[in-house]
C-alpha cells in the first residue's frame, strides 16, 4: 500500500475530496493490470464525452458500461476489496462516517476540509 497522505484515510481505503470519501483502487492489483484498467477507464470517459457531443444514446450506454467495468476491476465500485468486514462508506460525507474524528483532527492540523 502506498504511504499515507493527508487526503487518504489512515487505512488506505479512501481518499477525501471536498469532504466526501471516494474508494481507492485495490492495492493488490498487478501494475500491468492496473495500467490496463486505467487505460480502459480513460477510453470509456473519452467515449462518454464524445457521445454527449453527438447525442448518441447507444454510444453513451456502451461508454458508461466501459467506465463501470473498469471501475469495478480497479475496486472503486462493486464489492469492497478489503476482507475485515468493514462496511463500504464510499461517496459519504466523511463527517458522517467512522472517519469523522480522524478528519476533524486533520482539519485542525491544517489538512483538507
């Protein structure tokens, strides 16, 4: 697991963006697999953008499905990748989660709020 940073929860499961938790990628992914999935994710996002420009409903559905597949493969969506039984708190306001005290302490120290 990468070293701790201020925008990452101490257990490495989430990053905090504008006060909201977002699930991180699975730390057990092989670098080649992670790269492949990130490329698939970026291709899907470009596909979403192109489909919006042309109002192509079918292309939009396929591009969004590609984004979802990549995010599930990366561990950012779908079943959690940790094994200790802790619940998923993805997309929740950090102040309403088990990380609230950590976040408040971080804010007092000049970290992200």
